[in-house]
DNA sequence: CTTATAGTTGACTGATTTGCTCAGGATTAG
DNA sequence: CTAATCCTGAGCAAATCAGTCAACTATAAG
C-alpha cells in the first residue's frame, strides 16, 4: 500500500461525489476547478476508479460521475488501491548471508505493520466518515454561508 | 505524509536497530545485505534519520548505528516523516468559481482523514510494536532457528 | 603509529512515477 | 444537429526513487 498525492486526489474526489450524492452527478470539470488538478489527470484517475467499479460515468450534458455503490461499501483503502499500483515487495528471500536468520525478521515486522495500516484504512468507509461529528461540522459550516473558508490552515500532516 | 518503499525501508531498518539494541550497533552493510537495499541508498536514508535525531552513528571498527532514543520515544510516524519530504498541498485557494463554496470542503475532509492516519501511526512506537504478541512470536521464531554465525558476530562476541 | 572499519558527505545517473497536454473519439440532453 | 460530458490513448517534462562512485573523517585494534 502506497500513499501519495495521487491517492489523496482520488480520495478527496470520491468524498466530493459522496457529499453531492443526491444533487446529481459531479463533473470532472468542477472537481478540476475546485481542487486545482488538471482535467486530463482526473480523467486518468477516474478511469481507474471506474474499472474498479467504484464510480459510474453519466454521459452527455448534465452528466458527470456518481458513486457506483452506496458510500458504506466504499472504503478509503479501496480508493487508494484502485489508483495506486501495488508495490513490489523486494524480499530478501532468506538469503544465506543473512546472519543466522536473525536479522531478516524485519520484513515480517513490516508485513505485520503494513497489514495494520491497511486494516485501518479499510475500516473507514465513506458513509461512516462523512457522518462523523467533526466531519459533519465541516460540511454544514460550508453549506450555510457562501463564505469561502479554508485559508491556509497549517497543513502539517498532508498525507501525500 | 507519504507512504512508499522509502518509508518502508526506513521503518524496517529502524526495527532492526530496535531488535538488536542490546547486541551493539548494527552496520549499514548488514542491513544492506539482509534487506537487499544498496548501501549508499541506506546511507542517504540514515543521514536523514540522523539529522532528525532518531539514530546515532558509531564510527570505527565494531561501529554502526544505534537508536538515539529509547524505542518508546520513536513512533512510526516519526520515521516516515524523517525520510519522506513533505509534499506541496496544492490548495484550490478559495477560487470564486468554486460553486458556492460547497465543493471545496473536500480539502478539509482530507485534512480530517489525514490527521487521523497520522495520529494512528504516531501512536505506534517501536517498543510497543515489538512487544506485541504477534510480533514477539515472529522474533522468537527467528531467534531459535539456524544459528550459524558470521565472523562479525564472532569478533564482536570476543570483544565483549 | 598504522591500518582497517565504518560513518559522513556530495556529485552524478538511469529508471520510474507524477502530473499534465493534446487530440481525438463516443454518448446523450435539449 | 449541437453542445456537454465521458472516454481513450499517445506523448512529455519534472520530480522522485534507487543507486553508483568517490572522497573524506573518526575511531578501535594491532
């Protein structure tokens, strides 16, 4: 599992679809404008999301993209795996120059940790995430006034 | 925060140091041999880990690297942040063509999620991780097996 | 003191990934 | 029809990844 800006783009875009689920399809042009990503790049990302069965495209005027499944059935891990190719594992493969087998355990330790991170992200689905109080607060704050927020809040931990 | 093979290398290497904490410093050459990473690449990674105060170098024969702090004070998030540069945030900057401000909330949603992932990784420190039953099992299973030693360890043993 | 070990640093390089442009299709609402 | 929108593919510049090479410094061992 890899976590980069690519995955972030995909996740934020999917959140966008989830939030506007009842207000019709969302066009890539809108997402592009709002998130500052190029349209063609978004098209590539959505091609993957579509191939993984996470979104459905609606063609023609008034079209756009919508979620292919209820938000409950889409996890953050699903989204990230859809756009980020899996990474090779480059094991040491138990080479005999590994000293007494005592050191190569780190691979297993990583596997252990890696699985945990995956499980954590797999357990967060869009519905659950959007229904959290802290998240709802953000959504409602945006909904009420037309004021543009999101000044440069210190974004120390951009998972990207 | 980014999660890639680079971060994985760093984390597994740090686990290595933590496991062999009482058996003296671990050389990059050993880690290189066992994990199949090039020595020079490891040197670059450890230069960053060192600058962040996570490891200390011990020069001269019998030297190597050791943890600069007790394993309890080193989190997985620390390690990953040390080697992975932070990424630009590419905000939408509150452009007025964001439709009623209603769509740009996805940035904040991402921040929310991002913070959670960070918190999750920040709460896993090396000591706690290595003491987990499932992890200890891996370590002990490796420890008992084929014990053919290398000249290195023989030499280090006679020193002590 | 001399030497071998091992960290430290920096310049450089090829491969891959990222993010993007351009150029065209295909599909459908009005 | 026409315009909006998805869809597809080729191609490309920049960044990052992963590694090589080459020198240097500090230190323990003999």
